[in-house]
């Protein structure tokens, strides 16, 4: 464009007046234009982001790679699968991803250990990339809070072909009092690795979506690990005190007047 100006030619790419705002967001704003179309470089960036989102959906969940990291944190693991036998079926039949396969259900029901207060489920969801990157650091940040609350944590369950509601089915089979499922969110064009957390008190297979609390966009570029871990711990503490979750349990973790045992281990801004 500089060369075009020196030669007295009209620039091919017309910048948008909002261009200075791009430094504050990953959203696609102020892209400029070439005639009535997008500039070529922006079109190529869009194609790359779209490909990364598709890859995140189809990338296999390598649950085995997480086991050594969780073991290093002192955590046992179990591996289960939903009733969806493969990825193609999972994407076409969301209902199958919400319930355990019969083999997995029987395996969980055969467990002889005393039921836990909380079960953590790591589930591929729609982005195993998110799970591989965010789940273990988040759990590492959460463990000190669980020790503060003196909550018994069961084995971490690694769930394949999972939808959010599978967490309730898993926890019901394990007779846990509460469950938090850490699951890959639907990839966006600027965030293919975003993790979601869904917490349920008294989990069972008849729970409604409105009976879960959600913490979204967990990743360094979004809600970071210390903040997400504190929010989850605060919700768990309140859930055990009030015996509920979902729309009846408002997230007020940003109000210091409502902190009990759980207080943030980082500086509040």
C-alpha cells in the first residue's frame, strides 16, 4: 500500500476506521475491503481458523496421554465411553453421547470404593484439543481448594464421545454427591481450544440443563486456570451447603462478602 501511495495509485485494500480496536480482541472486526470483497490475507486467515475448528472437533481424544499427568497430581483415573460407538455417530446422535455404554456402566457399578463427594470427569466433547491443553492445569489449580473444603475426590473419569449430561450418568453410577465435567466446547473461529465446566449437585440422568452451573471459555486467553478453579470451588462449597445447583445457585464468587472457607489464592483485580 505504501508503494501504491508513492506512485499515486489508489490502494487496493481500504482499511476500516475501527482498525485500532483490533488490538483489544480476537474477534474479526475492521477487516478492511478490496472492492466489495474481503482482502486476500483476511480470507486466508478465515480459512485457516475454520480448518482449525474442524480439526478440533475431529481430533481423537488421547485419554492415555493424560493419565501420567494426573498420576503426578496423586489422582487415580478411570476410562469410560458413551453409547456412541464412534465419532461419526457421536456427531449425528447427541442423545447417545449423553448416556454411558452398557460396559462402562457395569464397570462403574462394580466399584467397591466408598462413594466420593465429588467426581471430576474429563470429556472430549466437541474439542479434544481443549481437553488436552486445559484440563490438567485446571485440576492442579482446583486441588488446594478441594483440600480446604475437605471434600473427598473420586477417581478422575476420562470419558470418550461425551456430551455434558454424561457427567450425571457417570456420577449416578458412582453414587457421588456432586460432579463437575470438564468438556471441550464447540470450537469458535478464534478459540478452538476452549474448555467448559458443568457442575451438578445430586447428579442423576433426569437432571435438566437448568440444574447445572456452567463456567465457560476456560483457557489462558479467556478465563484463566486460577480464576476458573476458584469459581468452581466457590460453587461446590455453596452447592454442598445449600443442596442445589443450576439457576437457583447464582455465581457470586466475585463478592468477597460471600466468601466462606473458599477465598481466591490470587489477587482480585
